[in-house]
């Protein structure tokens, strides 16, 4: 499942050189935690990264072999693939402040 | 309906294939359940788990998953290689699957509720991929370090162990020793079926590894601390602690290599499979006696394993050449094998393991350790005794004749061993130096020899170019003399004996002379007596004659007196006649 919002010109201040945020959310099935996490992520991204993020949701129940690659243990896990370096945030992303810090959107 | 006897549900066990472990666990780890293996850093937890997997895959056809939380796959592969297994090859053959779980706390931000389903999924997919029956989690405690929410980790661990049980895999979970708990994070709380503690301690700069089964629910198990070691063959646990005393015994006798020594044992030598100890102070010929015994075994076509703790094989071969033993030919023939090692090279357990390994490989009939006293350099006396007890039991079970030498010190007394193993010994020969008259000689005697007649004599032990010889020692006059003193004493004694004989002869002659003198005296006395007797007879005769003469003269007088009138009796008669 891919959710993208890279719409051009949605926000005028978006610089052409500014990177696209490539985020990956690992979940296991449609659990309450998965749904909450996705909803929280979507909200945060729309608020802070509007127009320059892409969310990839990976359901490990369907693709268990993918867990190894990103060293997934806890679920849900959000991985910031881009921009580098890779960042990981685990949990249902209920604490927006911490997510912003974790994603380096806002310094701690 | 026939009532069936109620079957006792026996806990199914999963053989580990680790040397000795299946003996002490009576069959292996609990099948389909997790086992906790804990211990301090470097105690061999990972290797233990690794070997469990490898043996499972290679020997029991049970593929396994190795989930490592600490080591990278490259390090893991290196560790496998050190045990002689090619991890990559096994992975490609679908026997082993590995998964390196990497958690770095600083790289992870925690926001809100989560679970460890990802771990379950990874493990599950690895198990499914190779149809694994065995699982290793090494060490899952890393989760506590990697994740800040310990409550979640604990809950998830509990779930994990239930999940493992439900999957029916036999799992090993490793854990680092904690201060008060068995493991730092109290993993023993979750793994209730079987807990094994590995211990690694250093005494007197020599490390020993020990294994103990702390608990094993639903099964009996050995409760002791078992020494183990790790070498290129993997883990070896020494289960031979209580072999019991029911080994077979032989009545066959084997030569000692010294005919006169055989003679001291009823003329037949030692029992096959018995344990012989030769103790003595330095330089009394222990090694020579041991080498002679080994030589005799090889002459019979038997194989002999010779453990030398003091000398190199070539040095023994050279030195024994000086007493006419050509050991090299037996080495070449493959009948004699030397193994030289410094006792302090490694711990006692390692020595015992080496003994075992070589005995298994070489299958000797005769086994020599020269000397056992040096083993105390590798452990305490009690440990040495324990090791030797186990070794001797093992050798007896295998009916291997054992020849031990022991260096004793005069201060501690000759008739004891530094290792206090005298009760384990069947035949005990004591060699001692006898110093006298500026000379040092060797004496040999049999202190004990179970189940056979044996000489109680001290023999002089002589090393010649033709080998060992025993000579009856001089033991007269309450003295023990050896060497030249004995020779001198013997010569002196012969002279003294001769003198004695002469003296006796002289006395005999003297006595004869006395007897003759006495006889002459007796003859003279007898002559005198006879003479006297004759005289007495003569006097008696004369007296008789004189008496006769006297009587005659009286009669004559009487007759004379009858004719006279004046004689009163005659008058009276006359008067009577007148009156009538």
C-alpha cells in the first residue's frame, strides 16, 4: 500500500532541491495498533511534510521476509528511508512530539 | 474391555549430540520446550547453543534456526568454522537458517504502544522456511538493552515462550549471568522447564569450565557440577562421575617386564586391567619401570599409550636406550604412542578429556601416566583425585591395564601419595633410595597387591644396560644394605662364617681332648677303687680266719675245762648223784 503526497505546488515554499521523505510503516495485519499508527503518521505528515512525503505500508503478515531487511522487531515500526540516515520509530506514533523529534523534523 | 496399564507420560527428550550432555540429562533437552542456558561472558553459551543446532541438523535431521542478537552473521560463521562446521554450506543446504537481530537503542525512538510481533514474524518465517525443529535465541536479553519499555519486553517474552512451545520447537535461550538472579533480566522466570548454568572460573591461573543443570522439570538429571571443555571438536562434558564399581575383572596376568618382579607377584605379574602405582622419590627409577612395562606390553603385541608429563617422547626413547630398551621400534610399529604435555598447559578437565580422546582413538591395552604427581600443578589435590578416580574407573571399565608413577617426597612420607589415591590402586610398588656409606642405591618393595600373593621382601633395584634387575637385598643383623655395602657385607660375612667354623672345630677338638683326659682320670680312679676293694676283701678274709681260729681255741679251752673237778657245774652234778 502506498500513500503519496508529492503533489507539486501544493505548497509554494517547497524547494525543488528539497528531498522527498520516504517513509515506511511496518505493521502486522489490520490490528488496532496498525490502524492507529497509520492514522497518526498520516496526520503528522500532512501537517509537517505536506507534499513531500511518501508512505509505504508493509504488512509483515503478508510479506514476512521483509522484516529482516530493516531489522524489524517491534511493530508497528516507522522507518525513515529517506532522507538519510535511516531513522526508526516504534509504537503507534501517538506522541506527535516524539515522532517529530524521531524523524528529525523538529530538533529535540 | 481390557484395562490397559496406565502409561506413565515420559517427557520426550531432544538429543543434543553434545558429548556427555545427553548422559547427564538422561536423553537430552525437553523436546518442544525452551531451555535456558545461562552463564557469565565467555562461558560458552553461544557455542553450546551452536553445537546443539549443528548436531541437530547433522546427526538428528532436525534443521534449526539461529537467531543472534549479538554477533554478526560473519562472526557467527567464523564461530561455526571453529567447531568444524561450514555455516554457509549448511545454510545453502537448508539445514540452518540464521537471523541477526540488530537493535540499537539510540537509533530507535519509541512513541506509544507496540509489540514484538516483528520478532515473531521473523522467527516464524525462518522456522517455516527450513521446517526447523530447533531454535536458538542468543541472547534475547539484548531486547532489554535495545528497548526502553521493559514492561512490554517482559510481556512479549512471556508470549514468545508460549509461542515457541506452541510451535513445538526445542529452543535454547541464552542469558547472561546476573548479580542476584541467574540471568541479568530474570529470564528464568519465563523458561521454567530446563535451566542449565555454565560456569567459567579460574583457579590458580588455570581455567575450568563447569556445567550444572539447575532444574529440569519432569526429569531426573545429574545434579553435580560437570567439568566441560571446548575444543576443536566442540563441547565435551565429562559425565563419567559415577560409573559405579561393577566393571568386569580379569584373572589374566600380565608380565611386568622384569622377570624378578613377576616373581614377587606369585611369579605371574600384574592382573590385566588393574591399576598399578609406582611411587618413589626423584631418581628412583620410576620412569624406567614404566618404560619396561610398556616395552613388555609391546612385546606381547599390545598397544600402549604413554602420557609423559615431564619428558618429551624423544628424550624418553633416548634415556631408555641406556637401559637396553628400544622403544623407538614400537613407536614405528604403531604399538606405542607417546603423548607429552606440560600439566599446566591446560586444566585438569582438558587433561582428562585428552586421555579420553586418545584412549578412544588408540584403544590401548596398556596405559601409562608418568607421573601423576605433576597433575597437581593443574589443580588442587581434591580435583586431581576426582579426575584420577574417574579416569581409573573409565580405564577399568575398558579393561586397560594402568601404570601410574608418582613422585613422592621424603618429608611427606613415602607410603602415601600426594594425590591421596592409594585406595584406588590395586598394586602399589614403592621405590626408595637407600643412602649409606656415601652411596645411593635403590630399593623396591611391594606395598600392596590386591588379590594375589606377593613378596614382602625389599629387593635392590638395579638399572643395568640390559634392563632392570632385582637383587635380594642384604637384610641380616637388622640392617638393610645395598650396593657395595651389601657386597662388602656379604664378603665379610663369608669370612666371619669361615672363622666361626674353624672356632667350632677347634672347640670340638678341645672337648675331645677333655673327654679323653676325663676318661683317663676315671680309669685311674677305678683302678684305685679296685685296689681298695681288693684290700677290703683281704681284710675281711683274714678276719674271718681269725674268727675261725678264735672259735676253735675257745672250743679247745672248753674241752680242757670239762676234765677239771674244781669246776662248779661238775661238782653239783656229783653231789646230786651221791645223795640219790
